[in-house]
């Protein structure tokens, strides 16, 4: 029987990278779970320890391979979000190259290189398709939810779970692990299971792990006792909210700012334009949008004060899927002020002085991540073209 009653802070976190690896006798996909990228979020580690211990007795019945690994070992041992810098903000090609050439490394830079080697070796040694699942918790109360970069493989797989889905957070964050893995073309989603020290965060992660393994086809639903209870658990925890939302705003803070969220706010709480949310350097901060508050910051470490999200209409989701299917973005470079940055056709450059009529939401519909290069140009990263969709065509959820 899996114990979900022990609070995350009550269990000492071991220091080894790999929690457990299970390899079935039948061929199948490879699922890699990562927990504890932030050291004050041990719920995912605890959940993976319990689930893999539970199914290890049936390892021979598995299809494919399961890896469960810890992220930031040093920060986990100290119970802090990070030691020197946020490990989940280091995963850009430019930063990785810089770190690889450094003589003296910060603690999280050491973790970065070790995890990078582990990921590369796993991809090299195992067969696909690959599933990468990153577990987190939040400092505020929240419904459990999935975060994804908006590629169709991510969107379709995220639809297997009875929880809300949030798109577009990677446009506001530089260097999260999931964005790096998505750029390699693989399916990668994040799951936020609840508040850091809430025992329900552990039980929600346990439920999500079983549902993931079943959706990927590594285990059969009949192989798990009372399998249906895990879907019901997440449905109840999420208040039956299964909408897809998009991030529209981030209140960014710096290390010198004195930021305080007002007490009592929760993720997914409905707010109106003008709602007093926080103080920053002792001045009031008000919402500039009608929408829902998302991940308000109630901890000392971190640079993301709060996000605001809005529900995406069902028609917009259908339209974006259709437009991507017919690859209408191949016509973009016929527009004035739009060109490919390189021959690989992964990044579009948009001259804002010329292409003023090309709206940011249009690029979102087609799977592009929008970044301001400077005052004149937008740089658009194509999430859809990078996806190894053919690798997932035969998966049951597709």
C-alpha cells in the first residue's frame, strides 16, 4: 500500500541521482520522470520512490523503460529552491556552451552538466518514443495542473489527464528544462501537483505517475489495483477544471526588489483588472487584466512574482491545430518584413516596423514562441517544426 500521508518535509532526501530504473521484457517507449529541479519541492521525489517501489515487483510485465531521477541534489539536501542560481533557468544552448567552457562552476552549473550527460546517454541508449515528465509544486495553494510548450504532441498527450493545462509560460521564462527538451523534438510536459508541503501534492503526483505510465502504454490499467481511483482523484483535486489556459502576463521581480504578495491568493483564482495583488518596493501592484491569478510567489527565492492566465476558446484551439496541419506558416515569408533567420527554418525574424499587421496571437496559433530580439525585431521559435511527430504517430493517445 502506498503511503501518501507523510508530509514532504518529514522525509530525508537521499543524494543519488537515479531514484530507480525499471526495464520491462517487452519493447516499448522510454519515460523519464524528473523531480526536485527545485530543492524545496520534494513531493515529486517522494511520489516516484513510492510508485517505482510498488511496480518494481512487476517489472517483467512492463513494456519499455522507466527512469526516475532527482534534479538538484545539493538544493534538495538543503531544502532550498536553489543554492547559487535557479537550475530550471539554465537550459539554453548558449548558456550550456558557456558553462561547458567555464573553469569554476556554480553548484547548479555542476548539476546542469551532470543532468545533460544523463539525458544524452538515455536518448542514445534507449529506444523511443521518449516521454519526459518534470514534477514541481508551488508556494501557493493551487489546483493540480499541466504546463506545456504548445506543440501538438504535448497538447494531445496533456489531454489525457483530468486537470487544467497552461500554455505559453516558456515565453516568459528563459531556460526551463522542458523548453530545451522540446527543442530536441521530444514530448515533454510539466506537472504541478499542489503546494510544497501539502501531503496531497505527493498523492496527486502518485496519481499522475500511474496515469502517465498507462497513457504511454508501459503498464496496463488492469495491472494497477483500483486504477480508476487515480483519475477520479485528480479530477476532484482540480475541481473538474479541464480548460486550456494561456499566460498573458508575468510580474517579474529582481534580486534587489522587495516583493510581497498579499496573503490569501491562490493559483487559478479569478481576478479583475485593478485587483490589488501585491506590493513591490513598498508600492501597490494591481492586476492589469481580467483573468485568473497563476502561481503567486509566497517564498523568498524566485524572480516570478505572479502570472495571469486566460482561458483559450475551444474554437481557437481547433483553428490552431488545423492551421498547423496544413502548414500555413510556410507562407509567412511572403509577407513583408518576415524572413527566416537561418536555412534550417526554425526561427523567423519579424520586422515590427514593416509587419505591424502581423499580430502576436497569430504566431501563437501556429506554435511559435515569441521573443523580442530588440526594439525593431521579433524572433519567433518554431515549436511545431522541431517536434518528432512521426515518433508518436502509433501511440494510443495520438
